[in-house]
C-alpha cells in the first residue's frame, strides 16, 4: 500500500473516516463523497481519508483493451487533498485482492489495517469477490461494529448522472470541453514532467515546455488558457501542497495536438508557454489546470502566421485573467 499524507501528523493517531472510490477526475459525484467524509471526520476529531486503487479494477478484471483515465495518481492526490482529504491511500489492485471476500475486506483491510472509524460510499458502490457486497452490507456490518456508514446518492447535473465515463466521452469529443469542465465541477487537471522538445517555440521567441503525460491520460485537443504549479526543490509533496493550498501559480497558454504546421505526422503532444516567467523547468513535474479553450489546433501556412495567432492567443489569455476570478476547489472549514 501507499499512503500520501497532507501533513506531518501521525497516520494512526486517532483513526480515519474513510471514503472509498475510484475518484477518477474527482467529479461532482466524487466531491459529494469527499465533502461528507471531511465534514464528519472533523466533527469527530478523525482524519479524513480517501481509499482508492493504484490501477482501476476494470484494468485487471475486464478483457484487456484501451483504458483511458481522467486522473493519474499524482493528479488524484492533488485533487483529493485540495478538497480537504488528509490521507490518500493507494491500494494495489490485483487478482488476489479481487478474490478477497467482502466481509474479510471490511474487517481486515478497512478496520484492522486502516483503522476506519466511519465510512462514506456511493449508493452504487460494490466491492469484494465477484463484487459481492455493497452499501447495504456495509451499513449492516457497520451497525454490528458500531461504525457509522454514510451512503451518498448519485449526483445529477443538467439532468444527467455525473460519471467519469461520461466526462471522458466529453473530453474526447470535439467542442465538448466546456461540458466536461461543467460536469467535473472544476478545471481539468493535467500533471506531468517537463522533457526536452525540438526547441521550435524558443526559436520563434515563444519558449515552451513539453509535458510528458502519463500513458492512458485523456487529453482534449486545442489551445487552452492555463494556470500551472511547478515542482520545487522538495519535489512531489511540495507540488501537491502548493496545489492544495492554491499557492503561487503561473499563468499561460498551452497547445495539445499534433503540431500540423511543422510536422506531417506527429504524436499527440502537450506544450505550455508561461507568461513573464524565466523558469528552469527541465525535468520538473508541473500541475496544470485547463481553464478555458481558446480555439482548435490548425495548420498555418507559415511560421510567421502561427506567431501572429499565438500572440493573439496570449492577449486573449491575459484579458481572461484580468476579467475572471479563479476560485479554488471548495475545502470545508475546519470549524464545521
């Protein structure tokens, strides 16, 4: 198991109030689970925790194929801690774990290992061997063990049940990025490490950083207004903390596409350009929020024509930041 903590307190000091789920994208439905877990944990002096899996169970249980994710592990960690979760628990999922009987998972894993003092799950939550138990069984066992269980109904938005599957479809469809953002309830987050590019942006006077995005991560195509957090000297946890606290961010634009102006064939790439910053980014992780789509990617007849359009993109982005207040993810007050 891997446990990421949002602060330096003892993991096991008082026990945890745990919410369980995939949390892929941390959409509005997931947020309802997390917010209830944080609220009830703070009432009881417990640590709010989220238990999720290092790889989605469907990637182990279903026929091999192409699996697409809204959130990598680092992105989940950023999003969950941004919403008030202290401990993010990544539980490795494999065939052996899939054969654990539901009650054994409840008693040995949730209570004995992770010291659950309360649970929050969705109404459609299933777990254990052959997905043999769900919210009903957890409530029953919770009564036997004097452990409260909260069951949260699905969340609807614009008349539809919010789901990671629906949001993935929106992101992969043209002209549906705004719908994806609305169903998520927050800007789409992309995290990756800066790698060496071809240096074309620097030659044009518009230096860019190429982001190595984890395989399977769903990416929309186009040019976007962004804000980004850059990994500091203390590496991963500092990046998570900066994102969680909405610390100093860098404004800019990014292009996600195949660079048709310069290459006939190119893999999908993500390049960011940060405004008014002379940063050494090579090799560092960056967390990037896609705030607004400016336009689709397209081929230009010349490098000069592309430079003119990018200049207009930057002007639009600067106007956007002057006119729009970027609200952080809601974190329930500790006084609740």
